[in-house]
């Protein structure tokens, strides 16, 4: 996992540094260092390529013991949410996942992992049981070497109104009738014309310039940046003027490509790369709203919303609540949903100091900005403290998925579902207007994706 890049010393430099006589060694020939490739975290897989590769007997294993030592009770909570999702009949439509895993393997893996966590009396017990029962699959990352960019997201609150006022005049829109999506995956296809043909949807800039959705406003927010952030997130809790909350969730998106606001701000010179954060973008917006608005327009993708009851907020793309530092968002076209993942990267503490982030997590969410094998988003929680951690999460790393070996899968059958488990997800799925999909979710956007879903959280690190 190459988190840091090292450059080679040239032979000429070494000779000079060591003051070695040329007559003794002969002439030192200067060699140009091999340049490191510029990371392309959005690099897509080719046809038939898998985002995961199974580790062989000679491959180095992740630090399973270290991840066990830092486990916390919230991991069991997240495991229970994944188990609840697998108990829903609709979960079977997502499997088999390429040549990686079957539904039986994936669902039983959750059961087995819970049992091993419970039964292990020591680190050695746990590590031994995992090695004995599980296959371990590593991401190929953006570069085929396992490198992934990990960013962070959280659950914020916004102020708004269902009617336009001088204070609240930036709308979120309902899903338009002419938005065409794939009936099986919910993936956006374009704009359906009156004759039934489908064409690319207008870009964000074209939509906003034409005011084409006038009359379909769902709610109004305080600033264009607030509305944009909710689109990138895919869901939001919005406090009305009377203090009552309104929850909105993802209802679809256009087929236009997503591009990150943070990258646009850096590329344009508005914000230095080493100063980039959501707060930096917000501060720049207060000073130069026109410039930030121009950067937002570079993102051609546009997201639509529907009201959401909110009892299960913030929920991920599986329709269950996301769990602080236990839920991971990935591209569900690349990675199978609901499973156990070991994430190995760097994060920050509340003082901004870098520290290792090594944890078992559950792949329970997705996002519009998270659409490649080289991208993943860590859910940091709710409120200002979570915003700090999410805003500082921007580091390379790698991740590993754990699936039961086929010969032991039958030993860990999935328990029958309970109403308490199924109800939240059923409600969440009911709010989604897309067909169930292997991809974004109500959530989001980090988000913008495709479905079954209910709302979720906000990316604090500008994607």
C-alpha cells in the first residue's frame, strides 16, 4: 500500500555525496529518476475486470490482529445492520457478485464474523479463526496495486423552507417525469423524449440557466452551496423556520458525469491543495460566491429528491442506518454490498494530527463521487466533531474484503429475519423512486447514485 512515494537518488548524486574518486569507480553516469504516475483515483475498470483479487498463500496478509485490538462495540451494531439487509429478499438480487462471492457466502460471512468476534478470547484466537474460515480479497485500487483514496463524510443539518423567501431561495427539485433509468439497476440513462427515445440530459449549467424545473421545487435552502452539498450527499436533515425537521432523500440523478468541487477549486487556483477542505470552500464561497458557483457548474451531474420520514436517518444505500467509523461507502458496481472490510489508511485526530486508521468496517453505502475502484468514503458520524474528522480525511490506503470459504458457508446460516430488522429498511426502500440498484443510494452522493435507499450523510472532504 504505497501511501508515501519515494524518489530514487541518481548514481551521479550518490557519487558526489560520497566524494568517491572518478578514477577509482570510473565515470558516474547520471540516471533520471523514474517519475511517479499522477494518481487517477477515478480510473475505471475495463470490461470484465474485477475490483478485487483473492490473496494467495504467498501474498502478505493485512494486520488482522491490530484491527481486532482496536475493535469497539459499534462494530457489532454495524454487523447487525448488514445482517438485517441480507435478511431482506431484495438483497439476493445483488448476487452472485462477479466471480467474487455468492449471496450465501456473503450473508453467512456476516454471521460467522459476529460469532468469531464473540467467541475469540484472544487476538490469536481471532486471527486463527479468520485465517481458517475466510478468503481475503484485496482491492485492485486505481493502479492495480491496491491503492485507494479514502475521504470522509458526515451527517449535517441545514436550514430551509418549503416556500421561497428572501432568506431561502435555492431549491432542491423533485424527480422529473422524463428522467430515464435502468429498470433493474436504477442507473441513469438520460432524458426520455415524447417519442420514447432517450438522449443525454442537460448539464447542471444548462438546467440552472433554463430554470427548466420551475414548479417542481421540493424545498429551498439558504445558499447555492448548501443546495450543492445536499446534492453531493444525496440526503439531508433540513430544519424549517418553525424548528421542525424535514428529511429529503435521493430520488435519482442525471446521466451526466460527476466531477468534484474540491478538484475544480484546486485546479483553478482558488484554493491551494494543502488547504483544501469543506470549510475552506465555504469560506471562499462567502468571499466569492460567483467563483465557487462557476466551479460547481463544472459538475454536470444533477440530483433529485423526495421527502423521507427520517426515522432511519442517516441511512446508507442498504436502507439501514450508517454507523460512525464503521460504515464504508464504495462503488457498488465494483464492490459487493454489505460485507466485512478491513480498511488500512491514515486519518486525523481532533487536533489535526495524522494517525493510522485501521479498522474492520461494513460496506453499507455508496456515492456519486465514489465511482471507481480507487475511491472509498468513511462515515465519521454526526455533528461538528464528525465534520472535523471527515474534513481532514484525505489519504491513500488499501482495503480487504472477507468472505467465508465455500466449504464452511453452510455452517453459518443466516437467521430468520425479524420485524425489527426489516421495518427500517422496508421504509427506506419505499422512499426510493428508482429500481433497486447496485449503487448509490439514498444517500448519496458522495453520492448520487442509484438506489434502494434512504438518506444519509455529507462529504466533508471535498470530493
